[in-house]
C-alpha cells in the first residue's frame, strides 16, 4: 500500500506545499527523524509536517531515497490535491 503525507513550508503561506509518497508509514517516520535532527521539521500529526528552511530533498538525504516528493499547487490559483488514507495509530517509532 502507498502512504501519503503533507509537508508545508511555513515561511511562505502560499507556496511550497508538498505531497510525500512512501511505501509505508515507517518510511515517512524515518524521513522525519532524520530531517528533524538537522532542520526545523515539525511533525504535527502522522501525515502532516512543516519545515522552515532547506529544500525537501536535502532535509534527509538518506531517507529521501525511499520516498518521493511531489510539489502541490499553490494556494491562490489552483486546486489542492486530496487523498483518502486509512486511519493508523499515531506512534513515533525509533526503529522504522
């Protein structure tokens, strides 16, 4: 099953919204742990993250090899992507 999460750049409200696509929720968790160790990446929920600096592919170079980033449309003129995702337990694991 494919897992999705949102990533939003907090410095600019209107731009830099990303859809993270991963093979498992654990792959996103691994990305978040690597990225948050070096950058100001916040985990607001299991499928919503924010960042304040850096480029998405350089936030966690090792974990980024396992996931894909897709730039979403901006706020002012285009339709945002949506997705349906089955619920999952909100667990922060150190062993993903």
